C-alpha cells in the first residue's frame, strides 16, 4: 500500500475514494436497508421534523434505556459527502454516545446530492435543531446541554448550523465535535494537493462534491457552505477536532482549530496517526476504540 496506514484499518482501506464516489447510488441502496433499531441498551424513536422550505424529513432520537429526567443532547449529523445516507457505523457510534454519555442523540435524515444541492442539507439540519430547542420539554431534553457533532460532510453541517444559530441569535450548542470535517471549498491546502488517491475519500472526491454541491450557485450567496470563508468565528463554542494523518481534509481541520485558538475559543485538536478518512468505521480497531473513548470523555466534560 502506498501509505503507511494502520494495519487494523487495511480492511476499510481497500475501498478507494474513486470507488465510493462512483458507486454511491449502489451504496445508498445497501444503506437504506440498514435500520437503526432499539436494543438492550438504547431505545430508538422516529419523528417527522421540519426541513428546508417547510418540507419534512425523518429524524431518529436515540436514548439510553430507562432514562428519567431531562437529558443532555447530541445533534449528530452523519457524513458521506452529502451523497450517502447514514451507515451502520454511524448508528453504532450514535448509540455509543447515547449509552456512554447518558444523553439523547438526534440524527436527522437530511436530503442528499445530487438532487438536493446547497443549502438543503444544512437547512434541513438547522430546522431540525430549532425543532429540538422548541420541543425540548416534550423530548425530555436539556436544551442548555447540547452538542453539535458530525464527521466529514457532517462536520461541515455541524459547524454551519452552529454559525447559523449564532447569526440568527438562537441558542448555540455548548460544544461542537468535528471529525475530519469538510471546511474549505478552495481546496488549496497541502494535504488536498498530496492525497489524490487515499482510501474512502480523496481530493478528487472532494472536487466532485464541491462541483455538485455548489453547481449554478451565486458564490456570494453560499455563506455557510465553506466554513473557512466565514469572516468571524467569534462566540463559537468549545470545539473538539479530529483529523486523520492520510486524509486530504487533514490540513483544513488543523487550520480551523488554529483559527478558533486565535480568537480564544477553547479547542482540542487530535491527529490520528496512521489513520485514513473513515477510520471510525473500524470500531473494533484500537484507533476506532481510542478515538471514540476520547470523544466521549470530552462530551462528558462539556455536559458536566
């Protein structure tokens, strides 16, 4: 293998970015057969929540078994390049967050490319976030203890929703947890230039994503698409950023963390050595287990 990717990730590393990008309709056909179901540790409920332009989307709420009083909440925006539905790995991680952090996890099934371009996905998620704030009592959620999280495209959504809440003078989350987030449409970083053929996702996938996502858009009207283009990150909440060593998105995650530090926002930056994009799907690997455990400790510190 061209890159020194951790041996435990070799199974997922067989899937090159070009395969994922070209076969996303097939993957979605498989993913839609996946169901996030209640088990002996968590209960899964489905709601219809508001999305972009008054359309409704399906949203899951995952909670620990026999939860009583009002619980903290994680708004979980799954990754997949805005092209893919939530995977089994997303559901497993969401369940772990709910169980280990004793919180509710809200997972919107936002609408996808190529049919639904900017700003549909982030507006679906923003409106569902507002729905949670408005219905916190009914959902038994403590609206003062909320975190926005997402991986890859989901990291883009988590950051965008946080900024939309701030700019619209709504209650922002207490923290954001961003896993190898997509943040910069310029594609000008060194890692973007270097990693053109890495597993799961690469710079060629990123180029395709931005082309479809912003097709026929007025570039002066896409404020929340490319987070690194936002003028100010003032008032952004405490943030946790995870980046993979062999990932075209590595440098923009690092740059975002530096921007937050420059305006005195508390931020933790974790680089996963030997990791490639999508490493958290290998939940039984040491990298997968360690990264999720580290996140859960950070989540608990925010809720406490």
